[in-house]
C-alpha cells in the first residue's frame, strides 16, 4: 500500500478538488504551498490552455501538485434528442431575448480521445494525475507512469474501485453522494448506490489501495472522521470555492450561502450536484454529455446578458453553507486534523 502522504510530500492530508473551470494555478499553488495538494481540472481546457496552466502552477510552487482528466465514453450523437432538448429550452432563451443554438457541439473531448492533452501532461510532469468518469487507455496509463506520476481515479461504488485497482492505479478517490460537482460514476445510466462518503470509504479500504475521501469534508472534524473510517487523505472542493484564488463567479459565491443543493443532469447531461437555482428546477436529463453542457452554457450566457444569474452551473456539495471566504491557505489549516 502506497504511503500516499509521504509520496506526495504533504504536511496535511488535504487535496483540493480539481474543479474544472474553477480551479486556477493560483489556487492549486496556494494549497500546495500550505502543505496540502493543489489540483488543476483540465477537462474544460484545450491542450494549449492546459500546458499554460500547468506551467503557471509549477512557477508558483516548488511543492507537489496534480491534475485531473475526464475519461467519459465518447458520446453517441442523437440529433433528435438534441433537437428536442433545444426545443425545451427555447422558451427560456426567448425570456431573455435570445435564440437557442441551431445545433449542439461536443465541446469537451474525452481524454480517451485526446493524445495532445496526454502529451501536454507528460511534458509538465505533475506529481498526481487523477481521472474522473472512468479510466484512461492502458497506453495512456503507461505513458503517465513513465513520468513518475502517482495515478488515482474516482469511484462512486465498490465495482468502480475494483476496476481502478485492477488497472494498477495508486489510489482511489471515494466520492460520496454529498460531493459537489460532477458525479464520477463510470456509467451515468447505470445503477448508483448513492453511498455516503464515510460508508463508501469503509467499503473501499479492504481493496488495499489508499482511499481519498471526497464529499462533505468542510472542517477538521470531517477530516478526522474520514481518517478514522480508513481514508488516507481527504479531497475538498466546496470548502475552497469562496477562496480569492478560485475562479468562482460572484453569483456562484452568493449561492453557496443558501446551502441547498440537488443532483441534476439538466445542466451538463451528466449527474452533478449544484446549488438549487432556475436551471436545477428545470429538471430533465438533457441530450447527453457534453452536448447538454453546450446548451446550458448558451442559456447561462443569455441569462447573464439580461442580468439574471439563475442559470449558472453553481456546483457545490451538501456542505455549501459552511464554505468560508478566506485565503486557500487558511482553509487548508482549517481542514487539517
């Protein structure tokens, strides 16, 4: 069993969740410099953008940091389903004096298809590379291994965790039902036990890999509870959303204080936990990921142009109301057991 904390050189067993679109080099570096592990979410970036973000992070810290990649199955396009979803959203676009897109795009390429992203990550040599929505190809794993990186992936249940272990990765991120952002389930149409974070950790520890607890970790007592359940470390996203180093838009920051969250597929096409707003109340499963997200981003842009903030992807976990506006380093200290 890898001594994860020693391997990453951490002073505190706290990893900042990658949070694609919200994490920044400044946030990742601040967390790493404070003794935790900062992470960049690369899923919403081009390889060129990712290379720049990784270079900026490396320039800001001499400590270990990590990156995260989405390994969703490439979508099977369904023009009828996509058109039906746009038709459903059309009245909301009209409300804001806008027109829905004529068609939807596959705006985010899966890492499974993106060897330019692989090359960028290999060149940057982050200390940890983690995966969400599934696992990369064996040749991608081998290429990343050559850099000396530790490899981890998200599991929402025991079967996914076993697949991670079978693939030879170094650690499992146990994503409880309370966690904010996209649910890392491999098959979004498959069964989901919706396991509580601590229950999930306890079920995954016997596999023998280090387990990183994710979901509803907002303060030191939560970290202690996760470690007591057998976790080697914790991963926290919502706790860092109000940090000045994060790229969290102001409406998103404001929504955290209300504290009510829900799991929805309406925004992106995959289940994700977000603050309740107009979009989450719309409901529906969309038109598949990431095409649904293309529609969601267009609708949010139309709403914002009209001064309305209720259609943003305000991802957050069940501990949203406990998020504190303070520098990331102070949040790391507040999470340390």
